[in-house]
């Protein structure tokens, strides 16, 4: 523990846990395993971090949980360590806000500045990229990916990947448009937002075959960093993506 760490009453901190400078841990928290928590994180009561994965037959693996700086973890959140089969580490980036009752399973990879709302469930090996927002009760299937600046509505069930900069909703989640509010909040210029919207039109609304649409995007607006990240995400999908 750093010298200025604060730990509330009835909290258990395991022998392999590392707490960075300025970390605040509330009452009745359980911190287990090889868990490393970055500077200035705030952990609220009844949180359980670093428990064994909910996978049969994987007892005693030397895996870990890493949480970046300035992340807030609200009441009754559970986050498990990774598995050797999944890379060995569950990772949470910097400046995230994880609301009460959310569950993040083994080997999940969470980026920076995300919001994971109350009672969300992230199955093992799922991924949430920077600036994404998951509404309350949203659920991710194993290995599902949520791209950067996605807004997933409350109650969404994501069995497929959610493309970057999109809004998705429903069971099973479908694409409903561009996350224009999220793009403005990130400070993207009006020209960049226009180019992202044009890419969405070509890929999702033009009725072109996917490879033809992606080729059109490369031809017409290639070189725009945000559009290139969108295209790269779609080309790497293994589960398919919301449409």
C-alpha cells in the first residue's frame, strides 16, 4: 500500500494486492488475488475484486487483475482475475466509472474513460474500448467487442460486436445510428463527424456488400483516422457486428 491509502472498516486486503497512491477503499470491501489498483481510484462498500474466475476447473492459476488510475468502482461490483487460457489478466484502464452491481468477468479488457452502468454483465473475454457507454442492465456475450464511443442503450444484449461510434439497442442489439452526442463530447470537428456519418451510410445503409462498401469508404474517405479505426474494427470481427 502507498502511504496515503485509506481503507475502511471490515475490509479485507489480500497479501498480493497492490494499492497505488491516493486510493480510497470503503467498508466491507474484499480485495483478493494478484490485484493491482492504480493511483487515486475510489472503491465503494461491498465491492469484491480479484476473485477466482467463474470457470470450472481453473482453481489456483497465477493470474491477475489490473485497474488503472482514477477509476471509480461503486457498490457491490465484482471483477475477477483472468485465466491462463485467456491471456492471464483482466484489465481495466484509466478514468472509468463502474456503477453499482456491475459484473466484469475473467479476461475482460476495458479501455479508458468508459461508463459501465448499474447491473451490467460482461461475460468472459469481452472487450469495451475507450469512451464507450453501457446503459443499465446491458449484457455482453463472451468475446463480444464494444468499439470506441459506442452508446449501448439500457437493457441491450450484445451477442455481436458493436461498431465504433455507433448507438445500439435491443435484444439482440441492433444498430440505430451514429453516436453524434458522444462524438461532439470528445471534441471531434464537424468535418470529422460528417465523414464518420458518411462511412456509416456507405457501410450500413447503402445496401452494398460489405467488402464493396469498405472499398468505397477507403476510396472516398480513406486517411481519416476515425474512419480507418472503424474499418479496421469491422474487418477484424469474428462474431459479426450489429447492423
